C-alpha cells in the first residue's frame, strides 16, 4: 500500500513538472502570432496533463478513503478485543480479591490432601497473580494501539482534504486553460477566414 501511495505521489510530481514546462512554453509562444497553432497544441497538452493530475488526485483520495475504512475496522476490532480483555481482567480481579489475605491463601494451600497438591495450589495462585499483571499490560497495549490507529485515521482524513482542495484548484485551472484554448482557436479561425477572404 505504501509503494502505491509513493508511486502516485511521484506521478503527481512528474505531472506538475510537465504542467510547469508547458506553462513556460505557453509564455514563450504568446509573443509570436505565427506560433498560435503551437500555443493551441501546448494548451491541449496542458489540459491533458491537468486532467491526468486530477485523476491522480482521485486515486490518492480513494487510497486515503480505503486506509480510513481499514483503520476504522481495525479500531473496532481492537475495541472488541479490549472489552473481552477487560471482562477477563474483571474476573481475575474478583478472584484475587476473594483470595486477597495471606491466611486465605495459606488455608487454600494447607487444605490440600498432599504435599504435591499444596505445591500445585501455590503455583496456581502465583500464576493467577502473574495473569492479572499481564492482562493489565495487554489492556494498556490495546489502548495505545487504538490511540495510534485513531491518529492514523486523522492523518488520512487530512491528506484526503488536501487532495480534494488540490483537485478543485486543478479543475479551475482546466477550465481556464479550456477558455484560453477556445480563444486561440477562435483567433486561428478568424485568421483563416481573413486568409480565405484575400
């Protein structure tokens, strides 16, 4: 996904460079009336480059929308996992609370029928304590992951807004170029009629 985004951005830079070059050539051809045909051709190229740039913006916008929906799904999944972890953590805390005093733990261990069972019960209580701590850390990790995903969504939304603004600007420039194209075309047509009239 990253390479496609980079590819689109590189394509955008190339198209912007082509537009700048044709703009420069258009400025040069304005001085000469004989090069009106060249100006018309350059305007055609400029419009084509701008339309490709708008298409590039559309692709980047679609990519941003896809990333946003992907990240939102991931946030929902992480939230549901976190709810499950919290439920498990609540059960573990409740168990730890019921067996919180030393005498209760010792009674649980000493009430066993054999030494082997007492050792197993002791290890069982230690594992539960470890589980409570690990569960807490996992919940904190999920909170951080959710926070990062939400930040990623905001970044993609901002990127999408920028692309929409740039697309709007390019659309306006296309309209301006089309008007210039029409003017040059009308100028060539009037020159043609003048030549035919002579």
